[in-house]
C-alpha cells in the first residue's frame, strides 16, 4: 500500500451518502407546506357574444373535458390550474412570433389545453380570428388577462356540466 501524503486527513471509515437530503434534528424538521397557487390579478368579464359565436362553430363546440382532465381539475383546484394557464399563455402565446405557432398547444393532457382549443385561444391565428388580437405583435398584460378570463370561464362552465356517462360496452360473446 502506498504511503499517505502529508497534509491529508484520514478517510472516514464510512462515507456519508452524498445524495441523501441533509438530516435535521427532530425539533427543527419543517412541516410540509400546503400547495398554494399564486394569485392572479382580477380578470375581465367575458362578453356573452363570444360564447354565442363559439357555439356556432361545430369544431369548437365538440371539445369537453374528459374524465382524466376533470379529475385533474378537481384534485388541483381552479386557482392552480389557472396559474398553469397563465404560464402557458405567457410562454407559448404572448411572444410576437411564438415557437411552433399553430402547433404549440397539445390536444389533450391538461384541462387548459382543451379549454384553449374550445375557446379559440390555442394559437395566434385563432386568437386573431376569434378575439381580434392581431398576430405578429406581443400580447400585453390586458390581452393576456382577457385570454385567461375566457379560459377560466370555459373551465367553470365545463365543471358545472354533468360528467359524461361512459357508453356501455357490447357483450364480447
């Protein structure tokens, strides 16, 4: 065995786990904090004419929350889901030239995604058509708040709608 170099501390007999979280004494162990969604600013009212116009579109009217999206909305609550919506709008829609514009909103997987397709807030082209906010310009805070208000109102309407009953499966015999 080679001799140790001078000035080095002897190695401990058992090395501590480098990836383990630090152990605090029992008296100072913090209690897990409840999840609190960030508060959104007050949102503007959504005009009734928008819901009437969207109702005439067979494409937009066919979107509804599925069982998984309803469960997610119930588990997380509307404030947290709307915080997600604010993040989606700020990062995916607010820039003047968003990345992958027209393809940036998935079709399923989150209640906000479905709400965006149902309300015409899924891409800058749909926002220009349905909400008269021109494409090619960055969305300001008031425009983002209007989009969030539309999404929130749609989610509230969907939440008050009765849950769909699954169709009976045919007997396999």
